[in-house]
């Protein structure tokens, strides 16, 4: 197991040496950040959140937050792609069978296998926990029919954690389950390449599953376990991966402003912008917003890793607060840097486009705040 400091140092090197130099091209060409992802996996971080007993690094959500923050400060697409691999790996590692350990976890921890989530659907929108994709029991195992959207890593992944609902008439209503589907399975069909406003390298594509057959041992847990996975594994790891990524964007924007204020001179008065009180004041406000948001995110992750009973509330709040903060921070940064930040190709231009997705990624900010209120009031999270 690599220590937390070793993981952080390794990630910083990869972010600086590989992710950063490729970030503009990743954005401009909507290119999946292959070099960064392959290097992260090749250096032993593919199994970052996989328990040591399965050969992984055995780190929790706090370390995943830090890794995604480091990557996100250089390339948000790299951070999201690695984060979603880690979330998928955490789901597979939660209750693996011997077969799943051999087929999926061993290649994941050896850096030879990329996995990801495939939960969202157009018909249910942000309610990703209500799949309409059909799971039918057949002699060979399961047949899967449906269409998934926003599959991060797209066809670059080797497997997908897919959610589905039982299709049998006699099955309990809303029996949602999760299965692992290998890439290149017969009946898989990919939608067009991802062309987003931001996060342009995440290859977030749609996936049609047309009578895709998987063996029975690809079922994760038991039939009907999806909701357990959603709130005990998917949400915690997903929320910190997203929050960490946006912390990275916030930090990048803050550093961009600091560098600009120090080097920019007003020739008519012979002073740098760093000497302007109003800008000093605004930078102080910006730093405070970044730091208090960071502390909430890391507190929430640490709370979950320690098994605190109210950790999920903190995690949900962390993602909601970071979504508000990152948009505000990058907007303010762009205002402080001025017109040069508004042109196509500037770093803040990319940061702003990447930041805007923070409210849209499920669970959305509105859904999270409803869930937080329900949890605080002792109400069911998924009440109508």
C-alpha cells in the first residue's frame, strides 16, 4: 500500500508532467485523456480505493478527494475520468465474488482494466437511481435491454457497472440490480462522440444495450441490491470524486488570479494590480470561499471513512456547496483578470466551461439539498 503522501506526490507528478501539457488539446479536441489515465493506472493507482485484501491500495474517499483535486487543478477531464473509474472499482469491490475478483478486481489493481458507471438514462434524467433498463433472467444468465446516457470514459472503459430493473412480471416492483457488463459484449452500440461545453475529454457517451447477455456471476451482490449500492458506495465515492475535481478547478482559478495580479502593471501609474486594495480585498474573499469549501469536503470524506452515522449528509452538502462555490470562484476570477481571460483558449475560459457542469451532474444540487433536508427531518430520501 502506498502511503497517502506517496499517492499525493505521485499524482502531482502525473498531473504536472502529463495531464497539464495535454489539457488544452484534451479540451479543444474533446479527446479522452488516455496518456494521463494509462499512466495513473500503470503507476498503481487503478486500485486506489480497492481494499488491500483484494490487492488494491486500500484508500478511502478522503484520498480519492485529494487525487481528484490534484488532477482537477490541471485537467478536469482527467480528474473526472479517473474518478469514475474509481467509483466503478469501489462498487465492484464492495461485495465481490471469487469470479469478480479474478475477472475484474485483479486486472483493475494491476492497471490493466478501466471500469466506470453506467447508471443514467434519458427517461429518468437526474433520478439516476430509477433505471428503466430491463434485466431479464435467461438460461445463460441475464439479458439486458435499454439505453444509458453520460457514460464517462465511454468505449475506452473495459467494463461498466450497469443498473437495471427486473423485467419479469412476478418480480417485486422496482427490483433494481447492478451487473458488470464487459465492453465489446454482443449487442452494445455506442452513440456519437461527446461534444460538451466543458469537461470535453470525459467521453461521456450514450450506450444502447440490445439483448446483451452476461453470466449470472456478473450480478453485483443480490438481485434488488442496487439501492444499497447507491447510498452506501456509489453516492459517497461519486460525490467526493466530483467535489475533489471542482476543488481543483477552484484552486486553479485562484492561482491564475494571483499570478495575474502580481505580474500585471498599470503603466500610467507604475503599480502592479497586486497593490490595488479593492483587488486585495476580493482575493481575500475568494481565498476564504475556496478554503471553507475545501474544509467541508475533506471533513465529509473523513467522516465517511471513519464510519460516522451522519457522513452521507456531509457528503451531499459538500457536493452541493462546491457546485455553488466553483461557479462563483471562476466567474470572479474571470472578472478580476479581465478581458484576456474571456478569449477562447484562456485557462479561465476552460475552467468556467468545466465548472458549469457542477450543478448538472447527478445528484444535482437541487436533489441533494432536498435529500439533506429530508435526512435532517427523518424523512425517507426517495419519498415522492
